[in-house]
C-alpha cells in the first residue's frame, strides 16, 4: 500500500512516504480524508518499553485484523525511540487501541453542477444570438454554452475511527486506574461501509501523531494505492 500525503491543515503531523501491504484483493487507489485530534500530557516521561493492546471490550478486542494494526502502530512508536516489550515482561507504557465504524449519517454539501444548456441572449442591435462563455470552478473556461450552478445535495457518510490511548504501565493505587499520558482519535468520513481497508491508514496516522498534541482538529489527505 503506497501512500502519498497531502496536508490540508496539519502542521504537526509529520508523515512521509511509506509502504504497507494489504490483502491481494485490494487494488484500487483511493483518497482518504482524515481528521486528527490529539492531546498529550506536558512534561511526562514515556517508556522506554511499551506494548500495544486492544482496549478491553472494544471491537478491536476480538477483531482478527488487530495483529496487523498492532504491528503498524508498534513500528511507528518504535520510530520515536521506544522499545517494544519482550514477551512476558512488564511494559512501562501500554498503548490501548479501539476502532470501528459509527452509524451512517446524512450530511448536506454544496456541489458545482454543469448545466446542459448554455446561457444565450439576443443582441438588441443585430438580432443575433450571443452565447456566454463561462469560467468553470476548476479553472479555465467552460466550453461554449456550458454553465455551472451550485446545488445543495444530501450525502450519506459512514465514520471509520481509531482511538489510541497511551497509559502508564503502573497502576495508580490511589485511583485504582492507570494514568493516561496521551490520547488520539483519527476518523475518516466517506460513503464506504467497510472498515478493513482503512485500518492501516488509521493505524499509521495514530502511531505517528500520538504524543504530539494538535491545536484543533487537523485535516490530512492521504492517497493510497491499494
């Protein structure tokens, strides 16, 4: 899976060209528009060892694809200088992963629609018809007789999400829970009702960005050959 990244509003998400492998049946290219929201505790020491685990009770906890997701996140976090824990050892940091799809919802968008008929008027002096040459929204000019208008149309979208939380490996005895050091949510909203093709993209974005807070929800476009 080859990635080409285009940033719409994401100065802190440091992503570069990468290669991942999916199942042989995935062959088409696709644009993934992601929304990234990341928070992190300031001045906290991470690691050095970590383990990636599914969030108990989440869809990831029973998903057969979790092994591949965990491998991608492990590779990305290892790039930050942390060390994957050896089997049987206790990690300093636990990375909890949750992912899934939320129910479809309808949104309304303004789109440019070409008209089949051109705009014509009659010259009052000559009596001859005049066809207006229109500039199209993608740049340049439209063919003679083609006009564009704006329409508001409904679109049904499905949100694919991944939430990754970094928690302290040691249990806080006073609170009975683990201290959260960072949390990131990455979502992709489009019309496709399938999750599997999105998991590598979501996992890589989460692994790279976790620990680096965003000022607001940031948008990233990824074009993947899959």
